[in-house]
C-alpha cells in the first residue's frame, strides 16, 4: 500500500530512488522487505575499480521488477555510463541507457530520451535501476559545498543530516547517520548512512531495503523514519492551519448539498467551533462579536468530499485537504501507522482528514498482501477480526488469498462485531458466491467482470485479475441476461460497489512517455521527479492489442454507469494519488453517464450514509459538523470545476489549498 503518490504507476521509480543505494564494499547482498517479510534482493559485484554490476528483483503479489544494471563511474564518483535491462514492476520490458562524454549527457528509456550540455556536476536518476542511484547521489551531495546537486533530466536535490543512532544485530554494531533528501517528491526521503557515509538502508512501515544480516533492525529504523516524517508534516501545522478564535461566517455563498436540487444563493453559514450554528439569507444571520467574516464571492459552498478507497501516509493529509477531501476510508495499511495518523489528524497535531478504518485480512501464500494479518483457520480469522474490532475499525477487507471456505465465518464474525465486510473476491470464488457468504461491498470494478469468468480457472491472486480484464472486457455483453440478472442480484442485496476506475485508466491506457489522461490536467503542477514517475506507462499490452486495452477501459467506465443505473450504490474511491485522484474518479463517473449532481452526492452524503456517519456529516445543516469546501465554478454543470477548491474547512478549521500546495512543491 503506497501512500502519498500513485503507488501502482510510480512504484518502479520509487524502487529505483528509494531502494537502490550505494552499498558498503563488504556488502554483496541486500534484502527487500515488504511489511517485514522478505520479498527480494539486490546483489552487487565490482569487477574492476570504477565499475559496478547489480541484479535486483522482488515479488509483490506476482508483480515486481527483475533488473540488471552496469554502471561506470568518473573520477568524481558520478556515473558516466549506465545500462539497465530486464522488466519493471508491471513486467514491461526495460532497456535504459545513459552516457556522459565530453561534457554532454544523453539518456534514453521507454519513457524519455534527451541530451543536455553539462558545465557543472549533475546526477542522472535512472527510471529503472538495479544499482545504487540514491546512494551515489547521497555521496555526491555530501561532497558538494552546499550539499546540493542538479539532477537529470531536471530538478535538484539537497541532503541534510538529521540525526544519529546506534543499531545492533547478530553481535554486530553500527553507528548510523540519519539523512534527509529533498527534491525527489512532495516531501523528504529519509535514508541511513553507514559509518563511512556510504548508504546503509532505507525503511518504511511498508517497504524496506537492508543489508543481509541486518533485517532485524528494520522495524526500529522504520519507526524512526516514520517519526521523522511525522515531525516534518507536523511542522506544516503552524503554516497551514487557521483556527478562527470566535468562529467564522461565510457570506454571499451558493449553498449546495445532496438534499437540494439547486444551490441556494446569497446565503450565510455561521460556524462556531466545529459545528454549523446557523444558516440563512445574507443579512438575516446574527453574527457574534469577533467572528471572522469570509466573503465567498458567490462561489459554491458544499460539503467536503469523501475518498472511500485510500491507503494513507503522512503527506496524504495535505494532498487530500488541499483537494477538498475531508474524510477518507483507509482500505489497508500498517495498523500502528494508520492509528497514529488518525490520532494526529483528530487532535490537530498534523494536517489531515477524518479517517474511516478498514482492516485488511489475507491468507498466507506466494501472493499474500503486504500485511501481517494472514489467516488460514477460523480461530486465526476470529482473532484478527476481534483485534480490528477492539481497535475501533469500522469494517474488514477480505483479500485475494483468503480461503473461500473461511468467508462465511469471517462475515458472520465481523457482522457480530458490528463491522461491514468488503474486499477483493477471494481466488476460487465469484462475486455472487462472496455476496451470498456475507460480503456487503466489492472493491474494484475488475472484480465485477471476473465473476463472469469464474469457472475458467483465472488465478485472481495474480496480475491476471488485471490482464484478463484488459484483454476481455472490450467484448463484454452488458445486455446479456446473465449480466442483467447479476445487476439485479446486487441491487436486491444492497451491495455497494467501490469501482476505483481511475487506477484502471492508469493501468490500461497509459503508455510510456505519454502524458497519461489520468494526470493530464495537473501533471505540469507537480515536482519534477513526480512528473517523471507518472510517465512510466501502465500494463504492457501484447503486440497489437493497445486498442483492445483502450476499449476494455471504456467498458469499465460503462460498467460504472450501468451499475449506477441499475440502482446499485457506488462510493467514490481512488486507490491512487491522494486528492487529485478523486477529482479524476468523479470526472470518469460523469463520463459513465452519471449526472454531476449525483456524482457529487455519492461523494458526499452517499458515502457518509454507507460509512454510518450521515447524522453529522455529508450535508450543510444546523448542528452538523463543519466539513465544507468552497469551489470556484459550477461542478454541478461541469464536474471538472471540482478541481477548483479555494478553501477547505475540516472540523471547523480553515485551510487554504494554495498555501498547502506551495508547502509541498505543487504549483497552486
């Protein structure tokens, strides 16, 4: 589960940047850990001075890179030649090269090709690498006068030492320095340097990379990294949070929520503390002394948006609130991390939305989700569900490797604890079977298609759950009797669908080097290395099947519209880049034929109802919690205007999106 960037499209770049780093001369093998479990390795050889050869691979539920890289260094320690071959995270072929000769740098990969004359030192960051890009960069930064270095193709990086820590493992002891790299994304990248300032490790609660023999310290290092991330985001509070001391009044507003057919113009909304205290025509609402008056300028004041499929990280709080998302549902995460984030965002010690919690449960095996909660008996399932219930989780998410025979028991136990049941359809089941066994909700639109091919032996634990749909959905018959019967079955059972359609747009239609439609409206606003990551492409279609993949995505869009028209509840969830991803999700729902007002309704009051929070959230009414957004434009007519959020109120606290975006390197 990844975090403040669109994990599926950007993971290859993140792996190259975060995980491949300069290794101590004595280390020949490093271990990749996903949620603390070994998932791959990197091996490094130095056949002669100034040359490095590396192999890097890991397995994440059938996905993952397999790469070989050769690097030749100049006298200054910067690469002069790089060649990489193999496959990337989504199994697309990789053939990347870089040369720097006679002051001219040239690079070529499946997404980019360029040339630049260099008068000063610069570091090329490979899109895909089995070798130590980040560590080479750290060493070069340590040797520069101001610890700053230009990056190729664009941008620059800065390194800062933020702490020291002594670690012990298997009788060994090392004093490591904790470093922060900025310029690679929205927020700092934290890494660990060895006693000789070479790279030692990079960790997180999800994905870690450590020298073999030092895996046992990964959790401790990740906790320190998480604390550093938390401190960084907490530092934004003083700059971004505006708490009106005596309340706030929004005048000259057009008010809309899902209970109104049309906006009410010329309205004043009074917020005291975190609650809406009064609503009325301008001039009719009595304002307390000292209240902060905000002229809405005739803009649309509506309830805050909900993203019902996230995997939140520290920075997602800023990205969501800047985009007008005031509540998210986290669909799988490190348990300690997400509970800490929820507390920080509730207490206001960090910037972020409300969180509805869903606890993931999977079965063990080669395609298990990156979670510590794995079960293959009823007793293990009971313990897992009770653990989530005791911690206040609202629902459980059943994943692909859970044994089908456990589903009825798990659903019964979760319902007994007052929790909803949703998820992927476990391998060997169809959606209809899972619903009969107790599912309340289905994640991802591909699962709806797969139910019609359930007797064909497709292993839905693997990437086949994507590729089979990419090849076959183009020919799907929406008018077939079995399709209509399935829709009626979903309607009668009141099953909720969480389509996450934007992530499939990235998978099915994005081609290397082409600005993806998903991010086209905002890619120019993003930091350079984030922009690069978005250009990596999606699934690699078989030769000649690009058009089929495009038509299959259009079938997925149609599926959303057909489900809605059949009377089946939909929630808007993304599973991709926080904030911006929800805007695209809503645009795609309108493309599916759902009227904009209904789309905004399902992303506000509709989600609040399904989450059991509609008594206090989702509408603009006296006594409701003050989660509001001010939109410049009319998203009720043009849904893309939902991108123009100029002010966000969450729990009575005011945020200005322009300030928030500037704080993380995004152009407002």
